[in-house]
C-alpha cells in the first residue's frame, strides 16, 4: 500500500478480497448499497449520479456532492475502492455520510438505509415528437447488447433522430465501449488509441458492421460522463457521426490493469492513457461538447432538462 500511495494515482489501488468481491458483484447486475455512482476527483469522493427511486436519491444526494466521511471515517485521499467498500453494506443497515455541497456553508450529515440495488443499464423511450431516446447508465458486461436491442425496438417506428444519453455514466468495460461505438460506426473504424509508457500504442477498432441506421444522432454528456463514456463520445464526435450536447466531460482517460491475487484480493495499476481517434487526450482534459448547455441544480429540482430539450430541437430543426 505504501508503494502504491507514492504513485499519486487514485485509480491505482490494492483491493481487499471483500472489496474485489463487491466489484465482481457489480458485474452481476446488482449489489447492496445506497444506489449511487461515484468517482474520485482531486482526492475526494464525488457523487456522479444517483439511481432513480433508490436510497441515495431519496436521501437527497446530488450530482457533484463531495463525501467527506463515511460514518466517522474520513475518506479524503483513500482509493476509490476503499471508499466504496465503506459505503456498501448489507441491505437494511444504516450508513451516515458527511456531505460537502456547493452553495452550502458547512458540511452536513445524511443517514441512508442501504438496500438491494438492481443496476439499470438501459432506459429507452420513443417520444411523441418522433425522436428516439436511450440512456446508457454504465458499461457493464452485455451493455452493448442491451443498448442494441433497445435501439432496434425503437427503429421499428422510424424515428426522425436518436438521442444517446451518457450523462452521469461513469464508464466500465473498455470492450463494451468499443462494441457500443461499433453500433454506429463502420467496421474497422478507430475507436480509441491506448498509449503505454514503454511500448507501442494500441489502436482499437470496431469489429463489426454498424447495426443502427445512419439517422441523425446526438450524444448527451456532462461532468459525470467518464472513462468508457468519453471513449464512445469522443469516437462518435471525431468521426462526425454525432454531435455532443451538454457540458464538458469528466476527463478520466486511464487504463487500469487488474490482477487477481491468490487470496481473492486484486491489484489495479494504471498502465496506459486513452486518446480519441483524432489523438485528443481524454485524461485530465475531458471532451468539449459541440453545443454547450448547462443543467443547473435548480433545473434538476424543477425537473427541467434544457440539455435534452436542446437535443430534441437540434434533431427536429437541424440546428
């Protein structure tokens, strides 16, 4: 742990066996916790998004909230895996979070009762205005298949355009990002470039012909769109297949190599950085939308979505 901490990389970490088991549980599609996506930003644990109707949302947690403590344990400069392991726990048990929120003078405490959380991967809707909408919430295993099925179902109604919502999507499996990109891009299109310190770059390309028709496409992004979300958004933007609407993305463009140890623990080490097909750096930079539209906390509280409204306007008018 001491050697790892000297690297200064919050995404490199030694993961205890119980935490590694939690990560594997995520891949199964459900877990016990509060129902929130989190990431590390400048050594602090930040709420990326909350699951609809789950404990974190019901307790009033918001995007960009900073978690300072879990119960009485300060978590600043912990690895993301250690922090998550403190927040997770058996359904029905309480956890107390100390929250720092922009606009609030002092941190405050929130008590949340943990629950069994079913991870919603895809949500879709064929809108009355003829626009197909699909939200991809993470890049877990089979995310590309679930997304493809949802889109194909809506394609039967001949939509005027498609909105792919990656807001609040913290990422996941790199291979799923390549496959999702491949739903929209020609076979052999460059999706992402991986640059390693001591070896040649690796170029990842779409493996199949696209399954989604070449209809107008908008990708919604925000500060919670990270990692695999940025790979997909960057690839579609660079190839001119979609325009990005929303806010600048998170800027997490690093590759972690997982190694399972004999005791069930796991070591994850950052080994490379991601770059878009046009060789734009993702890590620490983020992606700039083609059309910048903010969504304020006041908008969220009033259930307004100016980013979605702007995407619909663009698809209906072409501008």
